[in-house]
C-alpha cells in the first residue's frame, strides 16, 4: 500500500480554504475519502443546486513565482469523475499572498513534465 503524504497541516489548510470559499461562494464543500475518490472535495452550489469536483493545494510560494503543479494521477481521476458525472473540475491553490483557482479544461493541452515520485 502506498504511503499517505497528506499531513494534518495539509488537511487543516484544506478546511480553512473550504470554510472561506463556502461563505464567499454560498456553497458546501463535501470532503471526500482520498482513497475512493482521489480528489479532495465535491462542491455543492447551494443557489444553482449544481456540483463540481475540486482539489485544494497549498504552495509555499507567492503567486506567479513558479508554475502550479498537480500530479497526473489526480488529473486522470478528475477527468474520469468529470466525464462520468458531467460536473466540472476546479483546481484551488493557496499561495502565500493569494488564493486562486482554475476551472480545468480537459480539451486543452496543458504543459506536461515528468518529475517527482516515481514509485
């Protein structure tokens, strides 16, 4: 079984971001089991009664200092969820100086680099 790399600090960061955006966007962040779902949240828009999948990341950088990175496996899982459910996928990044998000476009060709863990 692959080790879990998510720390208590990571989970608290996710909760903080979810709580802040829940109020700002009038939505509910539903925390998902990382083993079953592979992404962090299902977001329920309470006004429109719609949903989207979301991954929340914390980067210890300032906005624009480096490109954002996300694992291919996360994107692969998010695409499968989006394709089968019809719900969009949102990538949320918290930087030292900004909270930003990107609505993923699976028809777009994003830059791909091979690095990081290989096991």
